[in-house]
C-alpha cells in the first residue's frame, strides 16, 4: 500500500512566516487582478523588511502597500500601477526620494529573466529590448550577438526565493486552478524556489482528478496552500469576484499623503486579521455585489 499523500494546507500566518528579512519575494497576478492581497496584508503586519520584490510581470497594490510600509529595498517590477485608476502613489514617492532601488526593466525583461531560470541557462536572449533606453541602462541586461549574427540582449536569470500566487480553487495537495486569466503565474512558479498558493476555495482531490485539464498550477510546483476566501480583495479574483473599485479609489486617495496612508493601514491592515478585514468591509451583504456568475 502506498503511503498517504501529505496535505500542504497551512494557515496564512504560517505561510507568511516563511518570509525572512532580505528575501526575494514574487507576487503573481496582473495589475488589479488575482493579487494575493490577504497574504500581502498579513506580511505588512509583520513588517519583515529589506525585501526584494518581483512581479509576473506587473504589480499594483501588492507592491505599493509593502513599499509604503518601508519593507522593500529593491523592486524588479515591469510595471507598477492601478491600471485605469492611475499610478501607484507610495511606489512613486519612494522611488522619487530614493528610499527604494527600482531596477530598470519592462515586462519582457522580467519574463525573460524567469525564462532563463526555467531553461537552466545563464541568460535568455531577448530581441524586443534592443531599441530603448531601459535596455541600455538595465543591470539585468548585457549585449549579446547570436551565432547567426543578430544583435540581441541577454537577460540574467531571476529566481525568487518565494512566489505567492492567488488561485480561485486548489486542493489540499497543491493543485491550483485559475478560473480566468493565468498571465505569468505558471512561469513564476517554475522559476521560484518555493511557492505558496492562496485560494478562495478548497476543492476535493476527486474534483481535480475528474477535470485534470483545469489544473493550471500542478502540485509538484507548490509547497503550501492557504484557504483565504476573498483573498484577492480589493483586487479581482477572475471567475469569482470583481475588483472593488470604490475601495481601490479610497486607497489611492489615502495613499497620496503620509497621514492618509497611515490611516488606511490602521483601519484595514494593522488593526485586522483577514476575518476582521472582511467583517469591516460589511460581510456577505456588501461583498455579494462583487461576486461573478460564471457562464458555465
């Protein structure tokens, strides 16, 4: 008889405890979609500092909140914004004043760095970065002439110590499902040393086995699974709920000033665990307005 498979389920606090000062941490998702915000808030409560932040390939509130808390030493982020809502105020302020080193890169450079790691190569050739100032100044790139005589750039490998991804469903053994966009989540999972999934719903292994093609992050890439309903809020969780535009606008207004940002942290981050955060939002009556009805 084969031994029972060990469960990878853990608590949010235990998974956040994996982050140590100075660690290289990557968050999945894209702009204001599928961001593991419950994990980010829990990490902000610990104030683990000196972090190197990575995206896959774009960041938003995840990076802005941690930068604003003074926890970030360096960023490798292809884009940091709140999509159509505007710029990331704490990130812009920190880079402007020089308290955070923002490594020059774009989305293709970040993806190329992950590709170099996945391929097991000392670099990944990239053609699209050959004609702009970012390519000429980024410390991640060096000029490269291929054996065919083409002038390219070589992207150094990027290997985060930990990747945190938000999925809509997962089982206890680490199989994750995106019910919408995947973006670069699988790539970053392959490139990172350890992977944590936060999931809105935990499903039985039999459900995973019944629909194997629905698995987007396979169990062998995953080290821990955390059940956090509404774990992406106020960002969207594709196929489950929309982004909370009103909350995001409130954050942007507050984060425009030091005092406003401190007030936001006190109300929504430092004063509440995840259950308290959801209760403060208004519970099911308020959150239900964001839920999505899947067409299948």
